[in-house]
């Protein structure tokens, strides 16, 4: 190896115009820069949706518990007649 080959070390980003253009084309082709930012935004939005939906779910569960408690406390003797009972009485009236 020659002395110049041993001294040459690649830098973090290519320096030639052609290499920079190629690197930029690759970045845009694979959306390397914007993908990470977009994914971070999507994750944040989904976290916010999860928080909101969790709160809504908790509120609905509380309303269900309250309704169940009211049903337990209400008297069970005052049930409205069923449709079958009404049909039977209606049938008896017609035969009389």
C-alpha cells in the first residue's frame, strides 16, 4: 500500500458533490430523515388517543356500575307485564 492510501480515512459524510448528491438521493428515496420524525409524531398521537380512550372507558365503566347499583336497589315487585301474559288475556277475552 502506498502512503496516501494508509493516510486516507473516510469522513462521516461524503465530501464530493457526486457522493453528496447520491447520499441525498438515498436519504430521500428511503425517507431516512423524515421517517423517524413521522414515526415519533404517530407514536405521540396514538399515545394521546390511548389516554383519551382510556379515560372514556373508565367513565363508561363507572356509569355502568352506577346503573347496576340503581337496578339492584330498585324494587323487583313492580315488573311490567310481559307480552306473553297480555296475549293470553287477550285470547281469553275473545273466547268469552
